[in-house]
C-alpha cells in the first residue's frame, strides 16, 4: 500500500488516513489504488468493527481527482485513442464507495478541510460525518465539465433531497461546515483542533458496540430506500430475527437486567 494512504487497526477500529497533505489529499492513481485496498481490507476484516476515514493536514480532507496527473493522462489518451483515463471511475471510485457504504460495520468520516468532488463523495459514503468548523464541501464536477461520480448521484439526493442535490451539482459552490450541518451533510461540527479526538472517540464507541446490530441497521435503511413498506417490513423481520439470535443481544439483555454495562463481542 502506498504511503499516500495510511492504514492501521487498533482495538477493532480501522483508521484510514489520506496522506498527501501537500497536494490537499488529491487523488492520483497510487492514492486511489491504496485507498481502494484499505477500504476493502477494512470492510472484509471481521476483526474490524468500525472504520474511521480521515486525512492528514488541516487544509483538505480530499479535493478529488489530481488534475495535474489527469491532464497528462488525457493527453496520452488523445494520442493513443485508448480512452482509458475515465476507467478510474470503474476501477477505483466505485469500489471505494461500495466498500465504505456497503461495509457491514459503521464508518465515520472526520472531515478536516475541503471535501470536493470525489472527496465529497467519499465523505457521504460514510455513515456518520464529524466536520471541523473550518471544513467545506463542493461538488466541483460541473466546474470541470464532468458528471457526478463517487456515488454522489445516489448519496447526495438522499442527504439533501433530489432538487437541492441537482442544484448543488449544476451550480458547484462552497458549502461551509455550518451550511453542511443545516443541510444534513454534516452530523456534527466541532472546532478544528478537537476534530480528530472527537471523531476517534465516536468511532471507538461504535467499535465497542453491537456490530451485527449496526450492520443490520445499515442494511435495513439502504433496503427501505428502494423498496415498498411491505417489502421493508419483511426485511426488518429477517434482520431482527438474525440480530435477536446473536450473542450480543443476549449479552445486552443480561446486562440490562443486571443493571451493568454490556461488553459486546461483535457476534
């Protein structure tokens, strides 16, 4: 894994850190590959019970595609006629978003600065976003004559509504952290100096929680967005039955009766 993405696992928490602060954590090919590998590793590892996605530096969470590298790749495409540059959506962005949004465990994004383009998309792929008061969001794509990618066509309408999402995509502009909170993009805004500690505290709390129940909650919400009430009730029955048969549920009930704090096993 390239050192432009750092990956650590500690006490059930996987921390993924974009590590190109000098480039505002822009996504060159090496970084995209490393981020894909880290996200997929965290999603697949049963020892990981929560994920924290963050970035180095204080200016940017991720400004999206590295346009300096992108220009060179586009020029090479024109010369060769290969048209391979935009395969990055299929090869990198889509798997990253699938791994983050589809992980059977909670994902927390600590947004420390500008989140633009794919960076915005990766933040929205997380289940919970804690945002520095100095951070901002921008869809960016139309500003460089591109459509949306990194899942924004799916996640942004669900966060802010279809009409507002279309507006933000057609007319890219900077949203402050406070505006993002008002729109439902940010779940919590904290002073920049406190961001990492607050985000890690939240992620560790989730890592110590009932992992199977969290996974079921994520699955049921995603299912309910695209299915009827009747179908969703059936899905809830299926998922609740599964959760009710878990060791964590038995632990929680015993702890409740004994007036003790449960210690979950994640199974």
